[in-house]
């Protein structure tokens, strides 16, 4: 069953001559336990798509459902199924990691002892033990990003949105976060990943879609897209030397699928 | 990284609205308690108390005019000055918007109104807390409230309701401007409102144009009601007028805050 289903979503801002199309007739679906990469340049509409699916924004046209629930008709129910890591670190820096995680666990409905247990689990899972008692605004960007992820996971969401989650992280933190994302996928979590780092998408995503000119130009598995670029009738190893970067360049140059 | 615990089958249900508000108030209070501006505001309110008494309380004509104890007379002014603490509500929201923490809250199963109500509640509670501290100082310095502790409790209630209005006003400014400095400075707009009231001398001594401005100024009725409680006793009319003025002020400001917040939620942060 599809956990995320997007059908003909459009979003525009402004009116008349000032109208800007952020998304135009975008459709895709993501299954359970799948990582779907939404790729594109700056202002391609990736974060707008995440905002719509996270119920922060309503589409101008089209429909979308998450875990079978319509995001416009039942946003409150959708919010119970999703975890969100936004592009910018979204934490209350004046709190300690443990206190903020505890608050979020309580807001998601955990009773106090269960919330404490869940926080302990997350602190262990994301290696936050040495930092959990310190004010978040005194922690490094990498640790803050892990707290961001922990906050998104507090209620064990079935669908996780990661909006450029590794931006600004050092290589060690990035690799550690990748491991976590893969482990979540293996547990059955559906993950929508937006990123500009194509190597990240290539290593993590089961399927990707390229956004260009507010629309999806092409989508498929990284391997299939590379094969398409190398001409699908060629032997499979013809695509071995290609990367998603080559696909991206082809897509952005021609504005058409490879 | 260490390994994860197995996934629970049971999905928790979000808590009810009052619990959400209480949890969010706890979070915001912890942050607001560390805000040096609020401590400074309290120091200024107490400072005004001392300075007004130091400069005017020694003048026999003035003291006779206000009934013999200048601290009794000036105490409501210090309480109103402390009400600027209600601005904490707007600052909480602006800070949350700027660090995108508000957006995270909006992706959670937390009611939008719980977020707004918690911020306004923290602002109003801070006004009440500051009013209590200022009144305590006033009594220590020599004020002798005619209605005792019960009367001072009513003064705090009036301040709390006034504080709700001020918190609503700061939420409006905060959500519209999304700017910490503008939201902090928004309280300055209330300075003329406070001074165009019988703040420093009885209403009968004001010049005609100030007396007219004072008659349409809700802050005047709040000052007069508090003053009646402290100086004269349980006079029903000024107390009811003070309560009505503060409730009206709070109703207008909170309605504005609700409208602005709903519009912002629709537009997106």
C-alpha cells in the first residue's frame, strides 16, 4: 500500500503578474519502507512539497494523502502519522535535549513514565547521551541535527519527511545520519528525503524524482534513471560509470527525462 | 550508534487541549524566566515607585492632594508599568518563528489555539507575578492598602486581565512583524496611553484636554479602580469600572490576536 500519495498537486503564490508557480501538477507515490528522494535545485519546490505533506501549507490544486488520510481534509489526523525534520534546525535552543524530547513525548500523548522511557531510547539510539543534559543552543550543528531527528521520531511515525537533513554536517555526522535513515527504512518507515546532494540520494533513496520548472521531470530508481541515460537498450553495465549527477545535468540541460 | 528498541504497536493519543496548554506553558515559562528583559522591566517598575515617591512624595501639597500616603497613590502606576511584561507572549512566538520551532509544533498533533493560548497565558502570568512583586515592594516601602490582602488580590486580578490584553497585543505585533526588536518595542505605544490617565495626580487636577483623553482611556479606569482599593476601600463603582475596562481591553486585543493568528496559520509561516 502507498503511504504517501500525491496526485496533481499545484501550488502558486501571489496573484496576477506577481504569480509564482512553486509546484505544477506534481504526482508521485511512496510505498511502506521506501526512501523516496525529491531532488532539484534551489527553489525547485522541494520544501513546498514537504510543507504541503506536513500540513503546513495547503495546495492550490490537486490532492495528497499520507497513511491513507487526506492532508487537506484531515490535517490533524495526518500529523499523528508524520515526523518532520525541516530544512533549518527547528529546536528550542533554550531547553536541554532531554527536556525538549520529554515535552514532545508528552505532547504526542505519552504518560510521564512512558515518555521518560521513550526519551531514554532515543538518547541511546542517536548517541545523545553526552549531550542530552546540555542546552541545545550550546551544541554543535551535527548534534542539533540528531536532536531534530530524535524529535521527529518521538512518536514512532510511519512516515518521515527529511528536508535536506544533512546540510552543513561534517562527513562523520553525515554518515552516521545516513545509517540511521537506512535503519528506519529497514524498520518499515516511509521516508521522503529532499536533498541537493546527489550522492546522498544515490546512496539512500530507493527511488528519486527530479523537480525542475516546478514539475517532476522524471522519476524512477537511481539505477533505472542511469540506465535510461545510457540508453535503456544498451547492456546494463553501460550505466556503471554514470551517477545521478549525470542524470541531473541531463535533466536540467534539456528539461526533459533522459 | 547504539541499537534501537523494538517499535511499540500502540500509538499514543495526543493529550487533551488543557494538557497541551499546560505543557506548552511549562516550556515557555522556563524560557521566559531566563529573559533578562523581564527582570529589567521589574527593576524599572520598582525604580519608578522609588523615583516618583522621591521626587513628588516629599512635596507636602502633592501628598495632601493624594490623601496623605504617596505610595498608596502611586502604586497602581507601578503595577501598570509592570504590565509591559505581557509582551513576553509575542516574544515567545517571534522567537519560535525565527528558530522555526513554531513550524515544528505545527507539524505535531498540537492544537493551534493551544500554542497561542499558552503564549498569552505566560505573558499574563508574568504580569500578575510582576504585579505581586511590585505590590510587595510598595507595602515594604510604606504603602498601607485599605482593603488589605484581599484588596491587593483584586488588584492582581485586574492586572492579570489587563496583562491578557497586553499579551494579546504583543502576539498581534509579533505574528505580523515576526521581528524581535519591533515586538519588544511595541510596548512603547502604551506609554502615552498610561500617561494620559490620572497616573501622577487625581483626575480633577488634569488639564481639560488630558482629562478628556483620560475619560476615553481604559487605563484610567484601571488606575482609578486599583487606587480605590488601595486608598479608599471596597468602593463598588470604580472596581467594577476597572474590571470592565480591563476585560474590554483584553477582549479587543485577544480578538485581534486570534484574527491575526488564524490568518497567519492559513498563509503559513
